[in-house]
C-alpha cells in the first residue's frame, strides 16, 4: 500500500481520481503542478473545470457514456486534446483512463501528460516537411524548366541544322542548275560576238543588230538566273524584310516592261492597265521582283505572237496585281507542285529557268502578308493574282 501511495505522489504524470459525477476526489502533486493549482485545490472541482469551455458540454456527454460501460482506454486517439490551467491558458495533453470500484461506487483514474514539447516537435517536423516539399517542388520546377530549355535548344539546333542542310542543298542544286543554264546563253553570246566581228559594212547593220539583241537577251536571262539565286539565298537566311515606301505603281511597271524588252519574243504584246490611286505604300523592290518574275515567266511560256496582260489596282483595302498570258499553261497534275523549289512542269523542261521564281514570290508575300492564287489550263494560258493588304 505504501509503495502504491509513493507511486501516486511521485509519479511524473498527472493523476486525477474522480467519481461518477466527474468530481475530483484526489489529485497528485504532478497534476497540481500541471494545471497550476496549489496543494489540494483540485479536490472538489469537476473534471470539466480542467477542460476549455468550448469542449465542456461535449465532455459531459462523453463522461456519461464512459460511466455506462467503463473500461481502460486511451482518450483522443488520432486527435489533439486540450486542457485548461488555473490561469485559463490551454495546453495539449494525452490522457489514459482506467476505472475501479470501491464499496460498489465507481471511480475513474485519469493519467495526464503534457505533450506541448511533442506537439512543438511535430509541428517543427511538419513545417520542415512542408519546406522540404516546397524545395523539392521548386527544384523539380527548375529541373523541368532546364529540361524544357534543353529540349527547346535541341529543337532549335535541329531546325538550324535542317535549315543549314536545306541551304547547302539549295546552293548545291543551284550550282548544278546554273552550270547548265549559263552554258546556253554564254554560248549564244560567244557565237554572236564572233559573228558581229565579221559584219563590217554598213549594209550588214541589221545582222549586227540581230546579234547584239541576242547578246542583250542572253545577258538579261543570266541576270534573272543570278537574281533568283541571290534572292532565294537571302530569303532562306532571313535577311530580307519589308521596307514600305510610297511610289508610283504604274511607273514602276513601265520600267519593268522596259527592262524585259530584251527577252520579249517577236510580236509579243504586253498590255498594262491600272485602276485606283497610282501612289501605293509598299516595299518597292519586292513589288519589282515579284512582277519581274511573273512577267519573265509569261514571256518564256507564251508564243511569239502571244498576249500578256498586267492589270493592277489600288484600293483602301488592298493592292492587286494580275498577270495573265495565253501561253502553254500548266497541266493539272503539275499544279500542286508549282511553288516547290526547282520544280519545272513537264511542258517547261526545255525552256530556260531556275524553278525558283514562284518560290521566291511566295517568300516575298510572306513578308508583305500577301497571297498568291492562279488559274491555268493546258495550252490555254495562266493567270496569277497577287493580293497585298493595304495597311
């Protein structure tokens, strides 16, 4: 009995004994210290005096239920229980209950531990876990961004290599094509120069003029070939940008028609018409290059007595350029490939050209936000329509 009393008095856990009504009949020194009461101050109080007021009513119901079927158990499993000190401050506790009878009266023994330090440690661990999760999330995000950047760099590098390969292929194919296409005009120039040297009298002026015209035509063709290549290379490298300026569109077309007279065939006619304001705001050089390509193609693919119409218009909405010929036309099966680099239609393989002109026009129109459309029928001619927004 003496040892049990010593256990009660010197236990580090708070021990409280209460009757079935919840009135405290005995409390050890540790419980007094735990709740901030003096010696024997707890005796006579109900256990609800040690519980925060917001839990009192609920606790009374729990106590009544426990009295109906008393048994040893731990209270508040997976819950946080709070107790109240004499000064009304609260602290977390862990409570175990047991029961016994004395002279047929039931009593409850409560073993109480202050778990403030444990809760603080748990909160600290929880906080550290949250911080670790945040760090993991942040580092995962950084890693994902780095991987995404690496993937983008890989994709950019792949595109750059593809572009470089395409450019090298363009140059290689051009060298092959140019060596073939230049051979004919150079041979014409050489033979014409040799023949001119033989025509020395005044009566042979017509013959000399004929060969001079042939030389001029050959030089013009070679210039077109070189311009096609240089334009294609610069466009592929992204070195050409639209530079709008105001200029007189019909005057520019007249200049172009004058420039290509050397390659016009016998009795070919070029008819020019314009509607709307003559002054336009666009990239003059791009417009020149587009029309030069379309007109030179029309001349090449139209017979000696052919008719070529160039119709232009300028409205507040758009600039429209239409080039129509009555030449050899384009077969239906070839039309889907018309804007591919180096493509030559089956009925055009024996006609001088690079197969780059229409590809270059498309690139220029991308810079101008413009569009190209065409209609063609074999042996009936072709019509190209260019529309450029009038910003």
